[in-house]
C-alpha cells in the first residue's frame, strides 16, 4: 500500500506535511518482502520510516492441557520501541509546531499518555485517531478514542485505490518489483 496516496484520499482537504511510518524489521522468511516494501516507501517524499526492533524473550508455556514432557519454555519475539517512537514523534511534531492536526492510526491504548500530554501542552492542536477495526478487541479502542478530539474507523475501501504498481522506479535507475505473495 502506498500510504502517501492512501492518506491523500483519506484526508483530501489536508495539507499533509509528513507521514511517519513505524515498524520493525521482521525476523523470518518474509523479511525480503518487507525489505521490498520499505524500499518502495523510501520513494515517497512525504514518508519517514522509523524502525524499532524485535527482541527475543523466553516465555513459559501457559497451556495447562499441554502434554509436552520437558522444558516448557519457548522463544518468542516481541516488537520493541514502536509505541515509544510513535509517542515521541507525535510530541516532537507538536513541540516543533510542524502541524495543527496530528493523525494517529492505531488501536493501542499504550499511546494514550502521549495523546494526553499533547492535549495538556498544546490544547489548540487537534488529535484525530483512526482505528483499524478488523480486530474487534483493538477496534473498540475506548481509551484511545476517548483521548483524541475525534476518532474514526480506518476505512478499508481506500486500500484498493492506494496500491503501488507492480513495478516501481527506485529513483536510482532500477525498479522495485512487487513480490508475488506476501
């Protein structure tokens, strides 16, 4: 998805100055697909990609009916820094007076303190939250919606209109080719 095009369709009357895209490099066989996507995002002048990371941690299996004999520990990956990066960038944009309106796409209540701080320090800034609602639990996002001035469900109908072409010039004389499958 070309997020610059998506937001120009979503917010046609706004003068979009910057789009921060927060993610972490994934670990595993789909990493090359993500690399292609991040290269495509790098061709968009308004998009700033901010990377977090995944950290391995050991968890204890909590499935009581599990019949596995032996060590009940397993490795899992946890995305780190993304929420903190989002909050810091939003606060920085407000402090630097880069915008009148901040738009957040999330359903994560971990971002409520950042929104509250922006409302406290910058009461004239407008905070709008778009919540992806495919997941019914995150789609409720009651705390996050309450912290914003306005909230909306993220419309999915614009996705089909916002796709990158199958081949995209990379800006260096080559092309970025969309993977056959994600």
